[in-house]
DNA sequence: CTCGGTGCAAATGCTTTGCAATGTC
DNA sequence: GACATTGCAAAGCATTTGCACCGAG
């Protein structure tokens, strides 16, 4: 998707943050992220980069993912035990997740009322929200039918 | 708190689950959990057990925490990067978390409307919910003032 | 007496780190 | 040229596992 706009955001972020440098690796990782639909993990992204002939190290992938998080281009989640999952967040509305415990499928949820209610509850507690996740674990309709 | 009732729940669960056995270690871990206020991690619980003269291994602590999760006595969360956090869930309403990124404080949130809205959204997607967490990351009022 | 559970230490798997080499600014 | 960033392999860390021993049923 609009990869160029994402480049701009990263460029602006790097410049505004003093000593941070624009390296080929960082843009390569960003491109791969923008090419990716849905959720992915660090290892998978690394594998796809290598397979596409991009020379990066795992360390750089992890570093860059953190960087991209900081400029709001990527979100990070921890649904299951072992590994962190990421997703492209540029150009996508804020949303939440229904996670099927049977098949691991993730259904996304966008809801204005939920956002509003959350904000309301935060101000009741004088809490200034920055980011949030709603994670509902359960069974999706497909798996439900199988049983 | 009502540790005896919790014992009963565990006993019932063990019996109903065929081959599972009631060991001293399991009850010792449960007792320590019931004695704990707020959130804790596996290592901390292990440490407190050892310090109190209870002989258990880390492996058993992890095992038992999973067991207690399965009978609904304990909930598990993954707020931060590294380690899982647990909390006693027996005798407590379902609630959510506002997590302060400055001081790490966790504010609990109980709200009926939020629960209802969640359930509504699930049925729209024909999703059968089992458990859920809402995690809002931000700044608490105390840290807000400091800035 | 059986077989599920425990303890230990070693293994696992994701993620980070230390340091020399590299490439941006 | 200075120094932030990279790559590599090794280290870290929370959690799990394999196996011999133990003890609940």
C-alpha cells in the first residue's frame, strides 16, 4: 500500500530525532512491512527479507521494528505465549482483536462506541490514554460449527 | 482471603479431571496466591514460597499456575515485554487494566457497559467469547502532574 | 503397586547485546 | 572523519522438558 507516504513518515521521524540515520536496511524492512497483509512475527519478516535477497540481520529487523513502532507505523501485540506479533498500522483505523483459540484466526474489530467508552472511563480515572488493545479470546463461528 | 473456598474449588477440579492428583505443593502454591494482593509474576511467587520455607521447584510453580488458570482461580496477563503477570481471580469481578507507562502502576477497571458492548460486538461477528482483556497504556494522574 | 507429579539441571526459543566493521551525515 | 548502525555469534531470560525418584490413590 502507500509505501511512499510511509517512507516520508520514517524520514521525518529520523530527522526530527537528532542522531538517527536513514539506512538502506531500515527502508528495506519498512518496505517489507508495507507489503505485508495482516499480522506477522519478527522471524517471518526476517525470512521474507532474506528470501527476497535483502541482506539484513535478525538484530536489525528487531531494532527496526521497534523504531517503526515509535513512529506509529507498526503496532506490536502479544497474543500468545511465545512470540510477539506485529502489524502495519499506517493507514489503518485503530482496531481490536477477536482471537480464536481453536484455529488461531484473528478477527479485527473497529468500533467507534468502544473507543468512546474507553476514553470516557479513562477520564473518570484521570488517566491519559496513549494506546490500547482489546483482546477477546474465544471461538470463531467456523470452529464453532465444527464441534 | 477466603482460602478455604479456593481449596474446595481446586479439590473439585482435580477430582473432576480424572487422573489429576492433590499434592501438598499444589495447595501450597494456591495458598501463596491467595495471600497475594494484586499482580505478581512466577519468579516472585516462587521466591516467596521458598522464603516461607515451602519446598517447591520453579517447574511446579509454573505447572500449578497453569492448573489454577484452568480452574479459574488465577488470571494471566502479558502487559510488558518479558514476563507474564498473574493475579488471583477468585472472588473478584471481571475487570480491565489501565497501565501507566511511567510508573508501571496498574489501575483496575470494572464496567458493566464495557462488558455488554464487548459481548454485543462478539455476537455481531458470531464469535463466542471465553475471556478478554482490555489494556489501556498511558499516563496516570500522579505521573501526569509531575511533568 | 501404579502412574501422575516433582525436582533438578539442561534445553528451548525469542530477543538482546558486545564488538569490530561499515556507511551516513 | 565521527559516530550511529550493522552483522554476527554469543549471551540472556522466562519458561519448558527429560528423566529418575517420590508419593497420592
